[in-house]
């Protein structure tokens, strides 16, 4: 469109990058246009007779390529933290301490998630079992996964909230598994809590995307990815698949709730208090188990 031809404004935006994107749309549609400044904004102008056609082309482009909002509704990130690594080191250290005591069978009998015992009132076993492992390979694999997924969850929600979420998801998964399977089922390992973190991360991302206006099918991508991780890492022949699934489900519910209720996450003092309370809960469970 020549600069001397009478022009009409098709759209305006404060972002130069956006106006350039729209200009490309009109170029591909064969609509003459120009980019100008108008009231401290960028304006896309066309001939008066092309306004309707230009706006139709731009509207069609918007439908096919929804833009993320320029400002997120609320941040869900706490920030960098080493909580996941500390938890992984704790798992390894606890296992090494049990080996050094030369009483590994006694610890397992006292703290394993034995379904009959849990259903008979020894509910602390749903917690203590998360710290026990069947061997070096078992604890090493869970430590690596914990360092990855717990770190990501604690970065999003904070170390205190993240630890509590994993603790509740792991204990809830063990309790549900015991209720469904009954005697003589028994299980140990932190993987139920770890898959709780995986489920929570998928749900967190889903809620964040959905609230940010991302198209519905794209918002479900994190849930699909989390389920893929569950299928890939949690369904081996020697895995307690139902415990993993229950932990994942409880974690997903808690993650979605946290995305709505805890946005933004609590500050450092509250996170520290929550982390200390989670450790105290774990210690109290073991006191009950070893009485």
C-alpha cells in the first residue's frame, strides 16, 4: 500500500514484535499494508476497502495460534532450592545407617508397609516404609529420581510444601494400596512419594497452562508427559505398580490444589517451618514403629 493512499487502522499493539507478526500474516494473505505509530502504539494500517478482509485474516490466525498472556496471572515458582538433593542424600544416608547397624531385617519388619498391619491400626507404616529400601540398587535409583523430581517440585512450591506434598502422597499411596491389596502384601521404598511428585508436577503445569489461556488440548500435555513417566519408570516387573499409581494420583490432586491455593508459594520462614514439621512427622512415625 502506498504511503499516499488513504489508510485505515486494522489493529494496534504496544509490541513491535507483535505488529511484525501480524504484518507477515497480511503479507501471506496478499493484503497491502503498512506499519505506523499511532498514540504511542504500533498500528497496522490497510486500505479502507481491505479492513474487513485484513481483520478476518488476523482473527483466523489468532484462532490457530493463541498467544500466551503478556503477564501471567500469578507465579507458581518458589525458586532455586537444593531440597531434592538433600532428600536424596537423606535416603542414601538412612540406608547406609541401617546397613551399619547390622539389623536391616529388624528395621524392615518394624517399618515396612505391611498391609495387614496398616489395616490393623499401624498407620505409621505408610510413612516409615518410604525410607526403607530392598537393596543398594533400589535406594540408588530412588535417590536419583528424588534428586530430579523432588527438586523440580520444591522449586515450584518451595521445600516445605514440596516435602509435605511428597510425604502425604507417598503415605496416601501406601495406605490406599494396603486397603486394596490386603494381606499378605508388603512394600518398601520412596518411589510412591516420588511418583507423587511426578503427578503433582503434571497437575501444576496443567492448572498453570489452563489458567493462562492455553488451548485446552495443549494444557493437557503436562499430564500426558507425567503419565508417560509413570509408565516408563514405574511399571517394571519388580515394581509395585498400584502403589506408584496411587501415589501419582494423590500427588496430582495435591498439586492441582496447590496451584490454586498456594499462588504464590509461602515465604522462606513458613517453608522452613513446614520442612521441620515434615521431618518431625517422619521421626514420630519411626518412634512409633520402634516402640
